[in-house]
């Protein structure tokens, strides 16, 4: 039986009038772990944020699993120091007979014990990202890894442009949006807010808040938050040590210097805040013209 099946949205409680979405098989629901899904504009630093947040959770004594959901399969490379094969790669190697796979074929040990999985994605134009996410979670459950996990982080490709890459929202308790203090990333965030709100009608996921990344100010984000009913959970400033950590294929917790210590403290504080339980938010996404009027002109 397929893990994910298509359904059409509408009055019967689907994900929106006229939409066709992948539907989660209830047997594949993640239980027992806190699950976070990280979204944001392409290139905004989702993987850096996810990996360092995973590291911070591990330093708080949690058993952490990070799942990269991007065909580039680079979500976890600062945790493992190399690009890992994707779930789709290893499934293809056994002609899509998952019973032939061992856990070590697609789960890798990363920094400070963080477990790392790269779900990957289908070749361009040939499939749905939701299928990939579904098969990954199904494999993890079959191998009982999720039973020994406290925190799961989904690091998801770009902004939510289809039901497939919105699939992690069907597993998550909280969705987090990485943004900068600028128009383009806030515009993308606004669309993600709409997608999360749509999923929250039928799933347990709720919006946790925004993570302001690579920004020394938050004035534009503050304007949006006030208008939409959103909150900023953390501000990660644009320190050069962050760029250097990526070049060295290391987490920020392996970097030295005053700036590195400051960013480590920011991630530890964010991780603790999430463990303590963030208040669910129900913001109202703005119309495109409203964002232009709010942020685009003096």
C-alpha cells in the first residue's frame, strides 16, 4: 500500500478548494518525539539553522534526528563533513525493495550523535517530494529509529510551492520560518504562513514563529509581524564565523572565537525555548499588495 495517496481538497475537509494533496497514512505518523519543520526562502540559511539547532538540542542531552528534504542533499553536511547518499539513491540501488535495506544504509552519525538522513527528491519532472518524505518516514519507522528519538527536524526545500514539499507539515508539531530582515524573504515567508495555516486545519502542526537570520536589524520583520500576528523566536546576526563554518564543513559549535560563542548561545537559547514549548501562533497572511505597501515604499 502506498504511504501517501492523493486527495482532492474542498468541502470534505481537504487542504483547500480544488487542491490535490498527498495524504499521510495514519500508520506513519511520528509519535513520541517533538517534530519541527524548517521552511524559508531559498538560500536564506535553512540548513545552517537546522544543523546548528540539531547540535544545540544534542548539547541539551536530546537524541536528535535531522531529515534533509532537498534534492541537493546538503542539509546535514556540516554535521557529517560530507554529502550523504539520499533515501532515493539507496532505494534505487535495491530496485525499490526497502526490505533489503539496513538502517546504516541511509542513516548516518553526525556531530555529537545527531542522526542524519537525506531524503533527497525525485529527478526533475519525474515525481513528488511528498512521496520521498513519506518513504523516508516509513523506513525510519520500520527500523524503529523514531522510537529512540527525542527531536526530529525536517529541513525543507525553499518555500512551499506544492503539496509534496508541504508533506513534512503533516508530521510536525511546530513549523519554523527562517527569514532575513528584507522584502524578498518576508514575501516568501508570507506564502509559507498561508501554507502552514492551510495544513493546520487538518493536522496538528502550528506555526512556532520566525527565525531572523543573517540580519543585524529586525525593523522590517517587526512591521510584518505586527501586521500579520507573527513573532520572532530568535535573531541570528550576520557574523562571518557562520560563513566560515560552512566552508570548513563544521557546525558553529566546533568553531572558536567570541562571535562563535555568541551564536552558540543564540542557538542554545532557541533550542531550550522550543523544548519548553512555544505558543502556537495563528497569523493571517497578507495579500501581496499589502506587503508591497507595508515594506516596499517609504
